[in-house]
């Protein structure tokens, strides 16, 4: 049987479907959850084999699980945080015309042989059990893979510029995997690569990427410092890092206290107390955590993979490239290092797994339970992400302590004492307010 739809009906249907997708895209991670159904739980004690604050709090709070040194599973609460970070990154990469793709984690030896990086002591070799020698590695970077792909599509200057990125797991043989999510053997990374016909076009895009990175970190609650650094295994030229000042950082930067100019100590001739070469202000050495980096690649990879194009004059030239990375786990771990107190985590609203931790306290008055359930449902209807602690086998003290440890931006308590109203407290603040249920829902719905 064939059913006929008029063009007008189809247009209406497509329009409605597009509207629905747009609404979902605006806030795809507004989740609701009953804490009684959460299969993970808060631990009573901190893990004994972890020294870093981020690992101690995230493991105890039920956000991550340590499988091996430098290898962690992201549990439901932790994965929600990672999704929030990834959504921010995607928005900012798309805003500078990055096209998302997904490349293989298994990288064949021929790719790294082409650039002489097969023997770099950073990755894990992968071989079949019936093979004597490895013919693949677990991808620690993807410049080579994407450059070969680009060589099949770029012929003319009209095919340039473009930028492509992925969010994918990377593998590095890290001997110092001891700082929780800040330094791991397996981690999730956003890597973007840009392709250009001229040095000027690359430099313009490099600045756009720089500003996009500042937006990413600001939206995640981090104050990043743009830092001159060395090239390392990625490029022979100087690069730039985005560092967050923190006493637990493994890097050291020389930072101007006046204009914010900074250099990584590894390459810098500056020392604490010197004058800034840019503005003459005082330079101070600071410990810091690297959360992202951007690399000018020049034609290092395009030469190796014959990535060339015909310019406007009909002459053949090498494509100029750039590389731009952000470690999502590093960002998450850094947020924890910056935002916590003696009670636990304090998530910025932009990356918190839930906006509000709703707590219903057990009572003989059935109205309390009904109000808690109604508030939960109303928050859900209004698109507010909420974790509802509906457990009846926990005391008020236990619930409050767990809520502080888990660190949602708002804690909302419904109890018999508040006579049909809600006690609201922002995480990190001591004072709470008593508000009507409708006013509370309106407040959060407008956040």
C-alpha cells in the first residue's frame, strides 16, 4: 500500500521535526535521576593509593573508577561531566568552522614511518597474537592519518582552507601516571587540524583557535594563561600551551603579573623577578596545569604525504597545517583541583552533572514526600537537570554530607520543618534560603 503526503504536509512535518531536534540540541544533557537507582555510590573513605585531589574526590564521590595506573572508567556521574565539557568544546570548534569526524584508534605503522615517528617512545604497539612484530599502534596522535585523508580530497586552492576535529580516546605510555586525570595512559582528547593555502591564512586561523580556546576554558570555569612552549614530538617549531595556575601543577611558567605574558620554564630564559619582555612588568614563577595546546605544523606532514595543491598561478605548493588539542579529562581534573573545599567537590554550573541535588527527608507527614516528588517532576518538566535523593534508609546528616561531596551547584531540601517550602543552598556558600516551591522551580528554570 502506498500512502501519499502532500508537499505542504511534508514541509510541516519536516519543520516540526527540525524544531524538535533544535530544542534537543540546545540542552542535550538535561538529565534527571533518582539516587536510589544510581548503581554507584559515595565511598566512606578516600582511596589509599591516590595522592592527587582530583582522583581522591572523584573516586570517593562515585564519578570515576581506577582500573589501572593512569587508566580510569568514567561512571554515570563522571560521564555526564565529560559530556558537558565535550558539548562546550563542540560548540566552540563548530563556531570556527571545524568539521567533526572520527578516526581509527588503531594506526598502521606506515603512517608513522612516513614521518619518522614510529620509534617515538610514547605509544603502545599493537600486534595480533600470531604476529612477531607490531604493525599498528594505539593512536597517540592523528596528524598523519588525517593528512593522508586530506591528500585524497585537496587538489586546488579552492579546496582550502578547512579544519576537522574529533573527540576520541588516545593512548600514551606515560611513566608518571600518578596525578589522577591530569596524567593518564588512556584519555579522551579533542584534536583539531587545520589546512591552509598560505601562511597568512594559517596565522589568522591560529588566532581564531586561540580565542576559541579561551572561550572553552572560561565556560568551564578555568582562567587559562596563553604560554609560549617548545614543540616536542609534534613539531620542530615553538608552540603555545594553555596553562591554569595551580599549586599542584607539574609545569612551571614564568608569568608577567601585569600583562599576562607567559613562557614555559622549559624554554624560557626568564626567571622570577625579571622584567617582562613585553611590558616591563614583574615576572613570577608559577606552578601550573596544562589543559590545551596549539601547534603550528608548517609543511612537516604535508610533505610526507604529498599533500599539495595548485595555487592561483597554477603552481604546486605544500599545504600549511596546524594542530590544536584539548584533553577533556585534564580539563575535568583541573576543575576539581580548582573547585573544591574540605567537604568535597564544587562543580561550576556549566559542567555539573546535575544543576540541583534535591533531598527529601523522611517524615511521617506524607505531604513532605508528595511535595518532594512533585518538585522533582516539575523540575523535570521545566528542563532542569536534577538528582533526587529519594532514599529512605539514610539520615539527614548522611544525605547532606554526600551532597556536599558530590558538589552539585544547588542543594534543595524538603522536610517537615520547612512547612511546604524548600530550603535552598548554593554549594560553597554557608547561608541557605527558604523559598516557595514555585519560586524555586522558576529560579532554576531560568538559570
